[in-house]
């Protein structure tokens, strides 16, 4: 049987027209079909890949946008942390400067408003022997604290603080500026005096305030109670360590309302006035220490009062 390798294609139109005949080799026909098929498959695959790449690109762009948002947020946080860090450092510097200024201001305060001393009133405390070096050193401290006028310009700078007294108090919470008892009757000052028991010249390391039995005694500044009990000739006593260079002592109490290790705030009730220990009557023996050395409490007790009056 003879095989035909060609396809005959007849094209007929009108009846009176001649029939057009074409001959197409089978190989050409199959090749054309194959080419069309391959092209169709290629186009389909290409379109599918393009759609997938477009989707992947969109997803990648969204992820990039998300990462950029995260990076922006982190940069903002870093800037905020840096600003807060700078503010904290600035606050610490200001607090340090304030502490220095306060010390200078205290030495500049003049004793013009000191209440009269009632030497016949109750006194007490521990008798301290006087030697030349101690006497001279404490005399110089007293003179510097009460008679120096080098801090007058600093006092002028604080005149504006009158309208912001609460803010000033907040800054000075750890400095013993609070009056420690509800009385202004001073019966013995800080410094050299005649001992009320031996009548010999001695050094009085604190300041005595007298009033009725049970008068309330207050913490002069924020701090931690390091002693709450009997302390030899001081009788019932409270000592408070303040979070800086200061300590305060409250002696001859009738009752103690705090415990060792307890945190107290400026103005908190810590005990009641009495006459325990080496005492001639009802009073508070009050001491202030700076870097372990006793200093005159009075300029600290009257600090805010003087700022308001100037």
C-alpha cells in the first residue's frame, strides 16, 4: 500500500469557481503544530513564572517595608534612650551642684533671727572634753557657718524659689533642713558651754530643744534608721542615715516610734520628747553629722525660713 507523505487541502468557494488545491507535507504540518504547542507551553510557563515572581516581589517589598518600619522604631527608641540618659546625667550634675551651693549658702547664713537661748532650761548630752585642736577647729567651723558672707550672691539666686517652695523641698528631701520638734525653745546651742552637771567647760555636740513631755519629734530628712533604742548617756535615741553625707541623732526621747532598718521620710514622726539618759529635764538633744563630723544643726534647721525671708 502506497503511503502518502502529503496532505491535500481543497478550498472550494462558489460553484462556478475552480477548486483550489494545496499540498502540505506531513512533516511540515507536524512541525508547525509542534512549534505552536511549544510556543503555547512556553508562553503559559512564562506567564506563570512572571505572576509568581510578581507575587514574590510584592511579598518581599512588604517584608522590606516592615523591616524598615522596625528599624525606624528602633532608631526612635535609641534616640529616646539617649535623650533620657542625657537628662539623667544632667539631673545628677544639677543635684551635685545644688548640694555644693547649699553647703556654701549655709555657711553664708547670719545669726540675725536666732531665738534667745534659755540657759536655765533643760539640757543634756554627753560631756566632751575640750582640747586646743578640737576647740580651735570647732570654733572655726562655727565662725564659718555663721559669719561668712561669701554666699550672699547665692542667696539672691534662690529668691525666685519662693514661689516654687514645694519643688525646693523635694530637691532637699535628703538634707536635714526640717525642724525636728514642735518647739522653738532652744536651751543649749552647739559649741562650747558650761556642762550642766559638772559646771566645767565642755563641748556640746548638738542643740537642745525643750518643751512638754511627749512633744512630737520628726525626721529632719529622708533616710534609714540605724539606731532605735537606748544609747548610754543619750538615753532613748534614734539615729538616721541619710542617702548622702549626712546623719542625724535624736536623744533623750520618752518613746520611739520607729525601728532599725526602717525607711523614713522628711517630717515623719519618729518619737516623743522625754528626759531619758544624762538629762536635766524634758528636751530633745539633736545632732547633725556631715562626713562623720558633728556640725551646727541650726543653719540647716533654718535654711528654708531664711530663704523665704530674704
